[in-house]
C-alpha cells in the first residue's frame, strides 16, 4: 500500500508544486527600483511579485495620498463635532423654553443666534476648503492619467 494514502496528518500535497528555482543578481540602483515597485504593489511575497512581472500579469499598485487621508480624518472629526453642536443646540433651546421667562429666554436666544451665525461662517469656510481640495485633487488625478 502507498504510505501517502494512509497518512492523514500534516500538510496536503500540492497538485502542481513549484520545484524550479532561479537566482539572479541586481546592482544597487536596480535593487532599489525593484524594492520600490515591490512596496508599491503591496504584495507580501517577493517571488509572487516577480512571477507576475515576468508573465505580464496585472500588478496592483495603490497610491495612498497622505494629505487626502489626513483631510478626510479632520473632516470626519469636524462632522462629528458639528453634530454634537446641533444636539446641544436643541437641548439649550428646550431648556430655555421650559426654565426661563419669555423675556429672559428671548435675550438668551438672541446671544445663541449670534453664535449660530458664527458657526455658519465657519461651516461655509469648511465647505469652501473642501471644494478647493476637491478641485486640486481632480486636477492632480487628471495629470496622472
């Protein structure tokens, strides 16, 4: 009887194992270029990367724009703060209405309205910055195509 058939422990044998090995040498410039391409591909195994390059298989290269990522994180933070301000605003108006006289509530609401106008100005500035960033990003993308 064949021992491979009876053995049930260990790794299953591959159908088409890679048995052939090739060695090649690179100078410093070519090695730096190779490592840069390998890092951009975000692949984990250099041999897989080399095989894809040799046989013209598509290699995925992902460019991460750190400025875009940082801007997105800050914008997300602003959005969550903006929502919190809206919730607090609603709570303040309800509290003013229930705990103060009409005259006092109107005076406090006037102050709140002034602060709200400042918040609108800041929101418009954020919107303008976002539009400028989008235009910069779209012009940057069109240059790389």
